C-alpha cells in the first residue's frame, strides 16, 4: 500500500502586493511519484471554487432609484461607480453574515475606498482604490453598501431591491483567491526501497480578505469533507438482492456512524464554526434542528438560517 508518511510541508515565501493583495508559496515534499499532480489539481480546484469571502451585494448611491442615473458634479455615472465598487475588497474578523459600510464625500477630488466608514471587525483592503472623481466643490457622493459572506459568484437579482427599497443589487464576487499555480519537481530516490518521490510547489494569491494560508486550510477542509462522504457512501453503495447480506468494513461502519461532516454543505466557514461551537458536527444533527433552535445559536440569525435550509435542501 502506498505510504504518505514521508510527506512534509513548508512555507517557502510570503509577501504583500501593492494593492493589498497577499501572495505566498508553499511546498509539499516527499510525495509518492505521480501524486504531486494529483494533489495540485485537487487543491487548485478547491481554492478557486470553494473558499468563502466577503463582497458588496447591494448599494444605495445618493438615494437614486437605478444604476442608469448621473450625479451632478461627479465625473462617473452610477453604473461606472458600481463597477468600481465591485473591486473594493474587505477583510472581516467578525462573525456576522451581513455588514453595512458607508461613505460620504464632498468637494473636488478623488473618492477612495479607504474613505468608507466600517463597523468593528471590518476593514478595507485596497484603501487607495479610486471609486469616483468629484469635479465640483459643491458635489456630494453618499454610498451605503451591504456586505455579505458567500462562495463563488452571485448574480444580482431583484430580491434585494424588493425587500430593501432604494437598494441597487450588484453582482458579487465572493472568492478571495485571485490566482493559483503549481509546479511538480522530481526528488532523488529515497534510501528505503529506492522509492522515487516528488515535490509540489503551489503559489496562492488572495485579494487580502483572507491570507493564502487561511485559503489553503479552508480548501483542504472542503476536500476532507468530500473524501469523508465518499468513503462513507461507497461501502454502502453495493446493491443487494433479496436475502443477500452485505459485509461492511469497520472503517465504513465507523464513518457512517460519525455522520456527514458539515463541510460538504455550501455554507460559509463562519456559519460552520458557529454550528460547531454549539456542538453540531454533522449534517444529520443539523437536519434535526428547527428554525427556532437554529436562531437560538449565538451568531446565527434569520439570514444564516435561510442559507442553512438552502444548503440542506441541495444535499437531499
């Protein structure tokens, strides 16, 4: 059987880029031949698709009703401003699913992302990013933006507009991972049995909302949840004929008893951490709770409950 006992991990380098983004390079050594690419593909896929982040989902700009307006004394129209707001990145330490940030600018000059007033635990990563240009001393620009946690990409719809009059919904890019690349390098044969091993060098760039190490840890947790689930169901996937008995391995039986990990659900790591803090470790345990019981958990509100119900429905 292939052994992974010789695999080791180290951080090769880490740096901060000009726009507040973060980049780090990590190295896995001692991988059996062929497993460098196997691990590299899995990690790259999970990093680019499954790491949660924070993004603006709706805005109010000078109490305007739609994005096709213009603002006196502002060089950009509302649509241009919205497109730029999509590129403002936030780092959040808090546990809430939604936050509101506000900006008010007046007088001639550039309006920068760093002018946002943010609640405790929220900060702007790319503070020098320009949002708009005021061309008149009497010009005013007032922005109220709603931040949400999520995974991947969310297309703007009218739900936010209907429930929050005056809000303009915008497309949200949640993923904090900008770039992932990897290389596989051969290593010399080991003394024991003359086995050949290889190294995986993976470079991760994030927008600064999370660190590359945090992104890597979350991507691994997602893969771990997938493997755990596959391991549990494969043992019971054999179809039985009437009267047949099925032998279940001890490992499969233990996995089935343990239940399905929460990581398989399309939920933010924030919600998963809150559930685990309340003693909920599996999907099966989560399915037993009512909405009222969920809302009683510290940090879980109605929006989070809706996300949980949607995620549970998707795995039925």
